[in-house]
C-alpha cells in the first residue's frame, strides 16, 4: 500500500507541474483574436483547402474521401459525395487555377475538374508511380505539378494525359514537403533527421544535415525566398539570406512550454503565424523577431497542423482532429473592434 501511495503522489506532482507550466507562459497576449471557429459537417481529418482564384467558392479535402464545398468564402460547408467505387481514400491536396482544379490522394488517386468542381473525373496513374501523391499545384490551363510521398516530382501540360518526371530519383519517405511560389521544394525526412532541397533544372534532390540535434518538424519558404525551420521543442529558425547553407540563431517563441510547433505561414511580408500542439497559436508582427500569443484559440481541442493564407484577408487554420477549422476575420483589428 505504501508503494502504491508513493506512486500516486508522484503522478499528482507531475500533473501539478504540467498545469503550472501551461499557465506560466511569459509570452504577451495578442489582445485580440481574429480567428473564428467554423462548423464543418464532418469528423474526418481535414488536410488541405483551396479556392477558385479570388472567388468565395472553395473546397476542403481530408481523410475518408472527404470533399467539402463552400460558396460563401468558407463560412459554411456542404459535403460533396463522389462516386469512387467502394474504396475509401485520403485526399491529401487540392489546388485550383481558374476553373480548373486537381485533387490527389492515397491509395494512388488523382481527380480533375474543368468546371469549378461541378464534376470531377478520375485521372489514371501508373502502377509504377514511386510512392503516393501528397501534393498537387495547378499551374495553368491543363498544367499541374504533382509530388509523391517519396519526393518524386511530375509535371503535366495536357490535362493529366502524360506526365514528365522532373527529378531522376526520389528522395525517400518524407514527413512533409513545401513548395515556394517560384517552384523550389524543401522536404523533411520521415524521421526528421535531415532535409532535402530541389529547384527547377536540378537533376536530383540535394540532401542537407540538420543543424542541431533537434528533430525537424516542418520547413518552408518565406515570401522573399528564405527557408524557415520548425524543430522539436518549439524552435524556429531562418536560413541566412546571404548563404542558404547557414542558419541564423534559433528562436523560441514560447520557451516556457513544451508544445511542439507544426506549421508557419506569412499573412503579410512582416506578419507571421505559427501553429502547434493543443491549440497553441503565436503571432509575430516583425517577421519573427518578437512574438505574442492568441490565447483565445487555446480552447480549440486540436493540434493546429496547417496554416494557409490565400491572401492577407483570407486565411484558414486546419486542426489535426476531425471538424476543426479556423477562419481569419480581416475586419478584426488590434484594438479588438470591427474595422
């Protein structure tokens, strides 16, 4: 009995310490919350979002063959049922250029529309395709770029009838992959122990060792072409603009907590948002030099796994649990009043 009592005292002590640390963050609050929790008619895991150019017409995709449609800018969503036999797919990515859109997923799947999503046709993919499609980017009429979960990159110029490989060899299974507006890629290895880069014209991916012992969680590009890195323990780091092989001093937006950071996105050239575990959301108004925390979002019971800004006025945050979507409210200003 004495041993059991000691065991529970230790457990209680740990819980007290954790709760104390959760409340001891010294990061200042934003003072306002521009994010609205949107109700979506699904419990599936949401994975990507895209709109038909600058229109209020958009689509959400996710696990369990989930396809949702909005016609009011993301305030309300309706379920779209696709005829895909009896197989269930994980829709990983959706992208539009004009009225033309693409969806890719796994098991190996590609869907194509030329009428803003009124109808979708399935594009056959080769059984020899390395890996499963995880990202698609619509690049213009009949043109798109597809990436698989092992880093194979393909491009089509004829609406998906033919695909041309852009790299000679795949990079291996990746944790995540990001594309810059000018077509460069950065991919984090599945274990987060190294990353690889590729840019148009290169025959193969270029591997890079991580610059610390911390596991890399995610990487991407800033608006001016720098790379950013999120590493284990809440670390944010930027590449040296004068030498991409070097990294600037690491930052810890919220040093007092251990919530991991999962994604980063720029709303404007200076305003950065970073999402993480347990509804952790941080904002920097000076390009990442100083940080403040949106504490209202902490009540969202999900990890904030993906942040997307389609414009400075239109942004969304996707939670890693079914049904959690946050929409940016551009009419909310720093004084907490409507503009």
